[in-house]
């Protein structure tokens, strides 16, 4: 897993950058190069011990969206604020 500074400029056409996050009220992701974002609300009163699940769901949802892109890049850079999420996907 690579870590880049927040001012990282994409110089490769074969790379897509995604920012993901989740909170107690919703989850979302952002594709800055395409000026595209998605968000959704979480179920009312979710248990506070499953926020990790929603952070994972945000990353999986963003990756799932890429499946339908006709000219998919071969590399993906996902920014998240949760080290457990990084560790989970780094272990795959």
C-alpha cells in the first residue's frame, strides 16, 4: 500500500484516485479527477460498534463503481482515514 501526500498530483493516466469516508450519519467517496462524488445516509441509529463496517463499505462501493467504467485504469489509489481499513485491504 502506498501513502502519498495530500497534494499528490496524478501524472499517470493509468491511475485513479479515490477518497472515502464514513461517519455515524453517512458514507461517501470522491473521485477528484472526475469531479464526481457519491454519498448516502446510514440506517437510523446504527450501532456505534460497526463504524468499521461502514468505512469498509465506502471503499468497496467506490471500487464496485469502477467495474462499469469502460476504460478502467490498472492502478487505484484509495485515501481513507482509518488504519484498520488500510490493513484489511493491504492483507488481500
